[in-house]
C-alpha cells in the first residue's frame, strides 16, 4: 500500500510543471538584486565625502617652504627612510597615515630593525590628519609645542 501511494505521489508531483513559476521567481529575484545593488551604490555615493583639495600655497605660507602633497616627511618624526618604509607598507598618503592605527605604525617601524624601534609614532596619524585636512596653522603650532612630535 505504501509503495502504491509513493508511486502515485511521484506521478502527481511529476505531472505538475512548476518551471514557469520558478522562472518568474528567478527573474523577480534578479530584479530585486539589481535594485539592491543600485540602492547600495547610491548610498555609497551619498556618504562618500569629497576629497579635500591640497593647497600648496597655504602650506608654504605657514611652513615657509614648499610642501608636496602627501609628503609624509611633513609629519614630525618621519624622515626619508621611514617614509619609504611606510610607502612600502602601502601607506602612501596623509589620508592613509591618518587612518592607520598607532600599533600598525609600530609594526612597520619594527621591520626596519632596532634603529627604528626608538621612534614614537603616537602622534603621526593625528599630524597626518591635520595635513590631509589642510589645517596647516594647527599642524605647525602643534609641532612647535611638542618635542619631536611626542605627545
């Protein structure tokens, strides 16, 4: 009796064609995914701030020397070799450095050996943020008030 019921259930189920309904649902699902992606892109565009323009003349007026955009050496405590270490680690701009954790800065310095472990990068992200945001007077003042960039 059970075998007979199973056989008839199979035949009834097989006889019903759901392919059109499945195709319609798949099409609807694809449209919903496209709509979601479009909404996410619009949200990303709306929340992404415009890049802050670099004003070399303003920087030069405050520091008294020509400042190149994204020159990490403007940060007190960073020289040419440390700048190269950071660039090799993928930190190439003031914005990159401003978003880098102090612990990560220390890791990068450790890759240079004992000579670079003595540097204290605690203020580097903050200084880089001031440079990125074009806050030249604040950066200059901060550097003047702190001994070698130490907090």
